[in-house]
C-alpha cells in the first residue's frame, strides 16, 4: 500500500466526559480516512525513508565565505522514493523578489520506487531525459549563495538533507508559524496569511510556487510583527 502518515485529529467537539474532553480519532492526513481503512492509492512496491542519524554526514557540503553582500533566497526541493530512501528530484531557488534563479530537475542515483507525483509533481516522463545529478544541483547552489546568505523555506530540514547540505542561516516558516502543537502546512499558511491558494494542481506541488510562498510568508510576518527581524 502507498505509504501514508497518521495523525491525531479532533473530529468532534461534543463533550464526552465530565471535564468536556474532545473525542479524538486517528486518521490518515492524505485522504482523511480512519485508521485501518483500505489504502487510497497503490504502488508497485513498498517505499521507505532513511533516518537522518544514519546519513553519511561527511558527504554534506557547506557554502563558501565570499567577499560579497549576503542575500536572501527562497528554497524548495521535491523528492522521490528510491531504493536508498528519499532522493532529490527537483531544486528551485528564488531571489528576494520571487524571481527564479535556479530551477532544475535531478536524476536520482538509486532506482526510483515511487515518483510521489501527487506531492512532488515529478513523473517518470519528466525525468526520463534528465542527466543532472545531485552534484550538479549542489554545484549550482554553491556558486549562487555564500555562507552568510539566508535560506527561507518550509520544513527546510528535508530540503537540506535532500541536497546533503549544512547551512546555519535559515528561516523555516514551519517553525516561525508553528502552533497548536504541530507544524502547519504551507498551503494552509499561504491561504490564511497571503490569501493565495497553492498546491491545488492535480499534477502535484510546484517547487517554484512553494519557494515563493515561503518567502512571501516571511515578508508578511515582517510587516505585521515588529518583533520579528530577518
């Protein structure tokens, strides 16, 4: 069955006890079906992820110190499931004004088990003629940014691990807008704060759209909260 995440969700506001506790049920966040329901999608094989502590950290790269003014960039990556876990399939970097500086597809190293198209927007066809590898994406990013640059994104730890990169100057909107005991989705935040609908296409997410949304969320935060400084 297609891998699905389970979360705790409040589905009833009716009082169920003397203290007015809310009734909770476990359900899948991809289709909102209850725990134990049939899978909402199928794949030809099982998929898995590699836990971060098991990664080879010595292969991770860092940006270089350069004699130029630091800048702010929006970053978003799309990943696919491979025999070695999640691997980078697309990387997008936008400048502070939202202009696209890098947008490239990347051919995973290991055999692809699931293109995760409903979320990644990547298909077998779109990668069929791609020759760029992870190193090419790393090289492009290495040339663009410096160690002092600020990377803005949503759940950036996933993007940085996919890029096998270590960078200290980051702004993660999933943490800036953290609330209610869980990370809020980028699409939800975009709709509430920016009045902008994203991630609505049947073809999956668009990393350019997501990178711009994360950057604009921080601009919105700066305009509405004097205590936040970028």
